C-alpha cells in the first residue's frame, strides 16, 4: 500500500526553512545542520520575544474575565510552547524552554497535576497535553513528570480512558450549567472529588492525555498506554461518548501543532505505542488519509461538514506542516511515499 501522490517536492519547495529542514532530516534521512539553526529563525524569535519574565506568555483578557479563576497565562503558555517544542523542536537546552518549564511546574499541585485552566478543578486532558510537551523537550526523567504521569493514571475511568473536563465533578447529581460554570471558573471553589469512574471514556480527552504516555520512553509501551490506545482507536471517525467535541466530524478537522484530538494527532500517538493495539482500525484510518490526499500532495485542514476553514496564505503554511506530520506518520508505519 502506497500514497497516491508524493508530497516531498511541495515540502522542499515551500520557501519555509523549517519545513525543508525537517523534510530532509525525517523523510529523506539526509544529514542536516544542528537543530539550533531552526531555533534562530525569525518566526521562533518572534514567539520568544513575547515571553514574560516568569517564563509564561500572557493573554489579554476582557475586563469581564479578569476576575475569573481560570489561569489564562497557563493556557497561553501551552499555546505558544506547542510551536516552540512540537513544531520547531526547541528543548531544555534553550533558555526559553527552561523558563517556560519552570513556570509550568509552578502550576503543579502536590497531587501531581497541572492546575488552573478550570480554576481549581482537575483537567487531566490539559495536564497530559502540557506534560507531553515537556517530555518531548527532554524532561522525561524529571521527578515532577513522573508525579504527573502517576496522577494521570489515578484519574482514569474504569475502562482505562480519560474524560474531557474534570472527572472530580462527574458524580455530582443534577449539576446545572450555571453551577458547572461556577465550579470551573471560580477560584474560591474547592477541588471537587465527586468521581463516577463507571462513566465511559472520552476520545477527545483520552487523545490529549495519551500524548504524554506515547512520548515517554518507558510509559509508551506500558499496559495503561496500550489500553488507552485501543480505546482511542475504537472511536475513530465515530461520535464521542461525551457532549464536548462529540460530532464525528471533529476527527477530520486538523490543526498543527496539535491541540484537540483528531485522526492525525491520534495516529501519531498510536504510532509510538504500536500498530498492534488495533491494526484494522489503524489501517482504516491510514487508508482514509490516502484516499483524501490532494493531487498537490498536501492534505486539507478540514474535511468536516460542520466546520468552515478559510483558504488563505496562513492556512496554506499550516497545510504544509500538517502534510509533514502525516508523512512522518506514514513513514513510521512503514508506508512508502509513492
């Protein structure tokens, strides 16, 4: 089985130095200059320039939200680190990453989770996604990473997956929307520990958490990672068990670097854990990507009927990054380019 179109010429002629670099290194196996070359690109420096002294990135919020208990700086730091670490591969040798990691660890609780995005409530899906970036940046042997991974394991549902939202409020009966908003935005509310672990996993939530396990050299082959990967594969192209990001079209709406779970982000995680977790479903997902590749060699940012994606130069660059990510996945699974 092979791809219908060769994306490499388009990637090499993209006029994007980072994409060209990673294409030569990862797809063509060429010897390239040290990664520090990429760290000096103007687009990287532009992000770093906006970093605050405490290592975070600040987000301008409306007067209405200034008293909200949600840590907007933590969300914005996650947003920007996705580019620095996931896209441009800065690691803990870079002072910007060191400062950012220090800030993130300052948001870690004694329990092990990264807290603040939903005020005082638990967010395993964001903890997993954030810890993934730090693991990729070289902090995989840090004791604080170990504490976070152990906490994530303690937050699993009985089926072995995770929910989206706070698992600590699942067992609260008749929770109104107004009460939910107050719980997840009011910093004066206690951390709820009303669990209901009988409820099924969320593919959207599990897909974010599993990135941390898939990127860790020890945990990526653990029984917990394999179980979660099987659950994730079982929901490919299907509705989620939860109302958030429930529609099946969320599987085929892409972004890069990854934020929410989609078929590409899920396949990347599963590719590190192992194809044996659900070979048929993985092959089906790869076949879907083959069938939906454009003649240009690229993939579109969305194949969704419920979302709109504008065609503009900025989105074209994201298309290139997405195509690079998909090409890496196919190579990891042993597929050829043409």
